């Protein structure tokens, strides 16, 4: 039952500071968030107050410059299959190429193999049946 006492997501005193033209820009300071199993939360705030920054850190797309960012008590060190995010502007990871964007979901769930199409190798699902909707 120890898992029931550990929050799904816990952000303790997290902050994010960006550097732009040699200047430090503080986007978020001292944020705390604790989400327990079964809870539904909404982040509400003015434009530019740090909501998206906090969500990107929770998803693992950005690292906090201060504080602790934990999922099930384990530090979040990058994106993973245990978290999802609906982007406001685009649905691709800009740092990945097309093939890696296509294969990210299946690869993270370990359900891909590779097939060869001409000189390119593309990931494809190894599952032959899927659960009914």
C-alpha cells in the first residue's frame, strides 16, 4: 500500500530560469504541486505566468533549474510513456526527425520492429491484434 501514499506527480519548489542575450529570465519560481491518484486538476492563470512551463517540466520536456520534479517518487529526467501532453501548437517533437517522431509512441511501449522500405528503415507495430474499442 506504500504506492497509495506516494503522489503520482509531485513538484517541490520548482523553478525555471532561461537565458536570453546574456540575461536571466525567471519564468517560474517556487512552484509546488502534488497530484494524488484519482485526482483531476486544472491549472488556471494569466498568460505568461508559467502554466505551460510547469506542464513541460512535468512531461519531462524541460528540466527545472531548481527544485524537485517527481513522478511516483522518482525524479523526472525526460519524456516517457507514463506521461502524455497535448501541445498547444504542434504535435511533433522538434528535436526528432520524421522517422523518430513516427516511432516514438510504439517504441516507448516496446511494440515495434523495423521494416525496410527502399533505403529507409521505418518502425512498424509487431502486434497482430488489438483490443476491441
